[in-house]
């Protein structure tokens, strides 16, 4: 399977719609996978792939909007484009509120659909890149000890080694050792890189931001 080719999942209970959209999408150089129900889509969806999904609003058992809710609950974040033959303002509002890229009515304008899919793929690429970066940050963060993380917070607060030592009840020499370990374990070569990593770690983990508290206690 070529995971570098964007995948467009098409979910519709009308076989004719599935065939027509699959033909259109493959002609645009994307890979199309068709599903006649929301459950079959959930059973096969690979959220780690770069791609998006086209969902019909009205389907038996699991509607398009219900499927969107289930995806959110399962952490499936691929961008969505909705299509419907019986849409209304409330459905449209709900779809967009939950992050839909577009809401199109049948018969679908092919040019608009293609443009919406391209926007969705661009968003998926950005999401994928962010996820890869987050995993790299988490991997590097796992290399350091709890004490080294505290020293990292102090460095991020702009404290000197002596000030960090006083806050953590350590000797300045011990703090210097921890600082050196941080540069080595986190694979950074400058203070700016260390601070940049710290900010990325805060974003990636929701790590409690103690740096301001340490700075205020100076």
C-alpha cells in the first residue's frame, strides 16, 4: 500500500454515488476507498494516513453527523467533507462547528468537491507533520529524569544555575551537571534550542508550566 498517496474515504449508501466519486477522485491522483456504511468505514479507517473522508449525511444506522461524532470520540482527526441530497441549515452548522471542511449538496459540483478535497489533504498533511513532530518531542522528553525536567523549567524561566540550585535545594555544581545532561539527552546545541524544545514540550504534553512560578520566586 502506498501511504504517500493521499487516501479519500467515501462513505455513502448509494452504490452509484460511490462509483462516481471514486472515479472522479482517482482521476485526480488520489486513492479512493469506498464504504456503504459508517461502521464499515470505522472498521477500516487508518487515521495515521494522509487523507480525508467524504461522508453522506443521510445513511441508515449511522448518519454522517453521528459518524463525525464517533470519529471525534475515537480521536480520528482526518478532515471531512459532507455531501447530502437533503441538507438543512442546522445540519450544516453542526458539521462546520465540529470541523468539517465543506458541506455540499447533491448533485455534487465536481470542481468544488475537488477543491475541497485538496484543501482537506493540505490540512491532513499539516496535521500529520505536527503529529510526527509531537512524537519526536515526546521521545526526546522521555530521555530526561524528573530532576532534569525541573532544571529545564528553571532554565526556561531565565534563572541562573545558582538560582535554580537555591529553588531546588541543590548545589550549583549539581545543577550544572543536569544542564549538561539536558543538552546531551535532548540533542540540542544552544540555549535557544533548549528553550525552543521546552516550549514544544509544553504544547505536546500539556506539561505543567512551572517556569513562571520559579521566575516569580526570584
